């Protein structure tokens, strides 16, 4: 099976650096559509669907391989080998922020810079760490997803998008969630919400932009602060925005912060 078919890969734009956009849970590469026009003027841009999402080949989904985020990181490194040229920047939303970091751990020095949008290394609170949820809340969430994924999607997507004044964005997210294979989504949710990658990212030297919404219902600002402290070569940019999808609800603010970061890294 070709990687293009497996991950529904699209390549567009031109530039000396390659930007790889990796989406989050319940989504596909369409979540980047508001940032793409700006990015395509400066970069070679690779978009893809995580295996099990969007128009990826669901026959390639292996529960053992994708029992941790390391499987997705391995996929990302394969895509880098196949489609990237020049310096490589990975932009990861939500869970894909960690996928990008783990890909760098697997192949140190392959990635030139990383952008984390609403990323979290651990969602469960513990002494000295605020992840946003208690263990009981996470298990309740996973139970709800198990029992009625589509019902959960319909009720939670507008909350996650956080744009009551733009209902079309919430509806688009509901549609994206409902297109996702429910069985794969249930498995992936467990991998995400029960994972703890704090030790894996600690001290990562990769130049990193941490983009954090001030009103993210999934990832509190405290997580952005934690990432900034854990990553010695990072910059934290807070976006005055409600919701977990600032690339959709605040694309201009995201692109402005990314432009400053790329300039500081002398990329693009």
C-alpha cells in the first residue's frame, strides 16, 4: 500500500521548507483549510489524514501499532521521508502536537521546528500537574464515548469549537466527528486520554511554538505553561480565543504567531 493512499496525502505550494500539517482527534486535514491559503504562498505544504481518520485507508488500522502515539509518530517519519524537502516544520493540532514531538524523539534532528496547537502531554491531573481532568472524569468521558460516540460528538463538538456566534464551525466539527469510524475513535480516545508523555518531551531541544487558546475546554493554559517550562527552546503564544480549534476559529491570530516564530527560526 502506498503512503499516499494510506494517509490520503496531498502536497501543494512551493518553498524551500516543507510544512507538514497533522490534525487532531475526530478530525481530518480539512481542519487546516483557513490556514492553508496563507501557508501555501511560502511553503511546500503536506497535509494528510491520520490512519483511521478522514479518507485514510482504514484497512491499514492496526490496533497493536496504534495502541500508543508512537505508531502515529512512526507514520509521520515515513511521510517525512517520502514527501518532505528541505527544512521540515511539523504543525500538530491537539494529539498531533505530541505525535510531532515523538517523531523527533524517534529520528532526532530530522525536524527543524515544531508548532503545537492545543497540545497536551497528559490530560489527567496529578500532584504538581494540572492536566485539566481528574482520572474519574477521563474514565467517565471514555465511557460516554463507548456508549454513544455520535451522541457525544453532536453535543460536545460545538463546545469544543467554542464559537456560538459562528454555528457553522460547530456543525462542521460535528460532521467531521460523525464521519469518523466509531470503533477506531473509541480506541484512539483511550490512547489519547490515558497517555502520559511528560517524560518523553522533557528537555526536547527542538525549536517549538506553543499556541494555546486562553479558553480551551480541553487543554487549560496551565498545560501551555508546563510545556513552555519543559521545552527549553520553546515560545508560548496565548491566543485570546474560546475553543480547542484556534486554527478554525482564530486563523489570523494563529498565522500571525506562526509567522513571527518562522522568522525567528529563519524558516520560510
